[in-house]
C-alpha cells in the first residue's frame, strides 16, 4: 500500500509534467491525476489519500480545490470518505457508464516510467478511453439508423462496380480520391452547403477523424495553440492531444464562440468549430460571429477547421450555409463525413482545402495514410450521381424528424417546465438542459441502470462545466422504444431535478 508521503510525491510528479492537462483548471488536473493513479493501480484499493490540508500545502493550491476534486472522485465511486478517518481508494472501482470522457480503460498501460512499453504520449493518450464503446441502445447520441440504409440498392451498385473491376480501382487511392466521387461531392456541397470550391480542392479521406489528423499534422507544429469550442467534440480533442497541440478552450453562448480578451491575446494556428450544429450543445453560430471569426482568423493567420458533420439532417427551415462559403480570405478547411448520413462503418469523409494547400494535402494523404477503398468510393459516386443520396437524405430527415418530435412530446408531457430542450433543430440528438445544481453525470449513471445510454453535457467540457445537461440521441431508436425509454428517462430526470 502506498504511503501518504509517496501519494503526495506521485500526484505532485504527475501534476508537474508540463503537458499534463495543462489547459485545465487545477481542480480538474488534480482529479485527473488522482483518477489516473487509481486506474493504473499506483494508488491501490484501500490506500489512504493525503489529507486535503497536506496535499493543498504540498501542491501549493487552495484546500477547497483539493476538497472539490476529492468530492468529484467520491461521487464517481473512486474514493470513499470516512468522517474522522480520511479519504480512501474504494475497494470496488466503478464500471464507468458510456459517458465519453472517462470510460474505464481495462487495457490501460502504466505510465512511461522506463518499464512501460508505451511512449509518454502513448501512455497519456491511452490512460482513458474517450470514445464510447459500441452502443446501439437508447439514447446514445450520434448514431444514425442503419436500417434506413438501402442495402439492396447498395449491393447492386457494388456488384456493378465489381463486375468490371478496373485494376486502377484495386490500387491505392491516388490524387485525393476517386475523381467521379470528388466531382459528385463538389456538386453536392456547392448546391446544398454553399461551399465555394473546385473539384481539385476535394480530397477523400477515411472520415473526419482522419481529416482532422491531416490538418493538425500539416498545419500546426507541436506546442502550437488550437482554439476549441468548450464543450467540445471528444474526437477532435483526442486528435489535437495526439499531435501535442496546446488546446485553448473558448466558451460558448447562444450565438457560438465568445472570444474574450484573454482568448484574443493567444495566437492560434488552428480554430476548430462546428458552426452549423455545435457538438454537443447544438448551438448554431450566428452570422455576426461567423464574420467575426473569419476576420480574426485572417488577421491572426490561423486556419479554421469547419466540421460540418450532420448538417444534412436539418428539420426546420432551410439548411444553413457553410462558414467556408462566407470566407473571402481562404482560411477555412471544410470537412464532412458520410458517417452520419449513411452509416459510420463506411469510413468515408472529405476535406475541401484552400487552393494553395491542394498539393501538400495530396502528398500527405498518400504518404501518411495510403488511402484505398476505391471500389466503395466508386459505388458511392454512383449512389450520389443517380440521385439516391438526395432521396436517402429526404427519407432520414422525415424519419428522424418524426422521432425527434415524438421524443420531445414524450419528455415535455412529463417534465413540463422543469427543463428546457435545446439543440434539436438538426442532427441526431437533442440536449435536455438542467439547472446548475443537478449533477448531470450522476443522472447519466442512474439512467444507465435503466438501460439508457445518455451522456452528460459536463463530460464534454475542457474547463469547469458552465451548463449541465443530458445528450439524448433519437435517430436510431424505434418509435415504441422512444415512448417507453423516454418516460423512463423523464422519471430519472424528474427525480434529479426535484431532489
Ligand atoms: C462533431 C463530430 N464530427 C465528426 C464526427 C464523425 O466523424 P467520422 O467521419 O470520423 O466518423 C462525429 C461523430 O460522432 C462528430 O460528433
């Protein structure tokens, strides 16, 4: 069992690493350091943690900060406090629910101390599994309804491609992807998303994750600053962390990013945004904020990475134009994906890069990723060119729109004015906003006990959570399940809000 003295040393050593969540507030850093030490069994079950007074004094931080971090660990079941005796590592660690930030990573490797097979970066990146495990259970946000995908038609299109399998389609993908697919995407983006582009600017990738990775590697150096929305999409965050960028969280309000003097004093190389439907809050960036951001990016020579991941599913009014379409300085790299609109496993996305970047991105795409799947790209090109893509979008808009409405009604019938529902104008999930005093993570855990895989809004924050809420995905949940699980979820929320 580790002594109090060495527990202090351990936490102090972790926190003194310059790159250990350096962008986070002290309380969150201490929480992460202690949690990691527990998960990696450096602090074993039953060990006593140092007193808040000693730890605060050794680390040179406020005692309240230590108490708040311990309280969070206690609420999540990692430690137990016995009044008069102290705080101890729990004998049974919680099995993390599907909340994205801190899923228990059973394969986690000890940190790089000379005995670890991983690099320091590898250990840091795999200390937590940020992604949700495979979830097809109500109401995990993000998944489309795979059953709406026209399998038979797709099979016919694939067969046709395979019947005259051209050798060049069996090779690695060169020149940014299969040209007819790039052409079809360019046409779609020009018409539906007001993106200004030529076909040469379109590159086919293996999805947004890879698009972000290419951008981070090609456009920023280690230690460069990237502005990210706070709360932020965990996938983007993980890529930037993997590239050793310095994440600078920017707060949001109802119009999008709110840049204060401190933010503006930093010099970002990259600015990652989801302006059409902010992930996870669903906020739509206003025109004024879009213009402001474009001007700032031009002024600071920063690249804006526009992630337009689910804009096809807009239920009210006209689809919103892209940020890229407003840009007159050539500072926006636009990216989209077929994960949401077709099915995630297709792993095809696209980048629209400003003209001066075309050649560099082509080289990097080929040399770093060695892309392939041209046969799938060919079938997809036919799918779009023959009008099936537009038909499919229409169909899912109707299906998901009806499910969204049913979920709203089910929740509103029970919750009434207790909560506000937001972010539901488009996408695959909505947010049930909760009063500040409600512990959304605890509510998500409680919901998990009823087989409901919702996620807590506060999990997505890099800094101290400002808003509390529950993300509810409805796209793939059948109507009868929406009614049944919707009522169960409303019960859980009602209990949490009224207690
Ligand atoms: C904000 C955001 N961007 C992109 C994606 C999809 O990325 P990919 O194309 O890598 O599947 C997701 C998936 O959940 C997302 O939430």
